[in-house]
C-alpha cells in the first residue's frame, strides 16, 4: 500500500535536499515556519504509525494515517477502530 501520496513524497524529498531546514522549506513553499512544522509533524506521525509493530493490519494503519492527515477526527478514528476490533474478536 502506498502510504504517502506524490505531494507528501515531494515534500519529504525537498526537506532532504534542503538538508533538513524547515526554515528553507517554508521559503520554498511560501508559507510560515509553523505551517511547515505542522506538516512535518504529520509526516512524522504517519511514519511512526507505519513503523509501529503493534498495529497488525493495513486497515488499522489506514485509519490511523487518515487521522494523522487530519482527514478524520479523533472520535471517529476511535469509533472505527473500536468497531473493527470488536468485529475481529467475534470472527475468532
């Protein structure tokens, strides 16, 4: 599964090419440092989710990465994951 879209991969590539300078990255994108910091925090959070060995299914990773992207709120994320875990338990 492709966890990062082309835009995110481009962001990561630019970050690396700029030697990890968030200030320089903010200048390239024409936004403020806090905006870049927030975006980087989301990328870091997604990487942590992808690498988390306690998450054992792609579905759980997908839901959590959507939360990290700000696509779903915390309450919705918890409700979806709780329903999914309940269904997994009944299928055993």
